[in-house]
C-alpha cells in the first residue's frame, strides 16, 4: 500500500485529490496539510512514500521547500503539481529533486498514474509536457535534446545521470536490463555521443542533475 501525503493550502483541492486517489486500491492517504510548517511538522512524525505537493503552498517557496525536503527527507518521493507555467517551472522542480510534475490543467486521469509511477521509483512527466520542455526556461529557445527524447528515454537518462547502474535503472522503471541497454544505445544515438562520459555531459546540459 502506497502511503500518500497531500500538501495544498486549498481545502477543496485537498479533498478533490484525496477523493480521486482513494478510488485506487494501491493508495492510502495518510493525511493532508495546508502549509509548509504543517508539512515539515508532519514529516517529523511520519513519512509518506509519496508527497503530492502544490508548488505554491504558503510560507516557503515551492522550489525552496522541495530542496529542503529532499535534504531532510531524501527517501520521500515528491510529485509537484501546479497551475504555474509548465515551461518555466517543470524542469526546475525536477532538477530540484521532484520525481514528477503535473499541471493542474492535465487530465485528472493522469493523477493516479503519476503517483503510482513515482512510488515505484520512476519519473513522471506527460508526453505533452516533454514537448513543452523543448524550450529553455523563459527564453523559448528550442531544447533540441528534449524534442528528440521520449518520456521514457528522459527517465532512463535522469537515473543514469544520478549514478544508477543498469540493474538499478531496470528495477526503478520496471524494465529488464537488456531493455535499459537498448535505451542507452538509443540515447547515445539521439544525442550523438559514443560513450557514457559524453552521455552524462549531455544530461548535465539538460540540467537533469
């Protein structure tokens, strides 16, 4: 059973997320909070598997709260959702430690899939968002790399960039090691590199770590 904590300052939104996730047999909602002080107080007593957090939760800026959370509670996986510009904030949240980003404008059906994927160690972004991430933050400069990569390839690259071995990537994404090797070969071809050092340099250029 995946233990989920919800953090949003709007009671109606918290109720909506809770109601949606409670329909899924794999989730248990262990609680919800409305501010970052409540959030860190709760995390001091009990920790969820997945935190579903609104980026604009009051008191501490969402990115700053995310960085503090990942520093103090590194095992808690975080799914950020927001009504803010995806082009500006999605990559920043992932770079700051989030395991996924979901727009409030996304179809509601994505929510349970996102929480489940994040709980299993994967990274969640929609294919639509992957396309929008083809632009630099605030500049609309094309990110040619992201345009070339599928969502799954971005996941594999991010995990490799974080130091995961093929076996760990396979376990985290529910793949077999041969499939991970295939993804690595695709990544090298798409990013025009022929070794892991250069591949990780490309991941750094994409600000995946």
